[in-house]
């Protein structure tokens, strides 16, 4: 029975990922090897290049876990 909310979060564009990370106090993106990365203190998180496509939410959850960002924090920015 639909509740008005999507059961699966939508994919996220790379531009949106960078915008939200910056809003959460991360610096970057910085070039490095095959991926750019963002930094906050001593944490470094690689940001994949989807080559024009959006980043799937399953990968986004892993990136957020590495960064110590909860999905609820992510949704508030």
C-alpha cells in the first residue's frame, strides 16, 4: 500500500553530492588518482565519477558511512 514516500531513495548527482558535503563542512573536491576526494579533519572520502550518470543510493550509503554522516543528516542539507 503506497504511503506517498518512495521505498527506494533516488540516485544522487555528483554535483549534489559535492554541494551537500560542502554544506556539512567538508572541503574539496581535490584531485587524486582516479577519483576526487573530500576532506574534513582527518577523514578523507573518495567521490566517484559516474561519467555523467547519477550515483546509486546503495553506493551513496557506503560513502556516507565512511564519512560518518547519517542518512537523516544527509536529508536535512
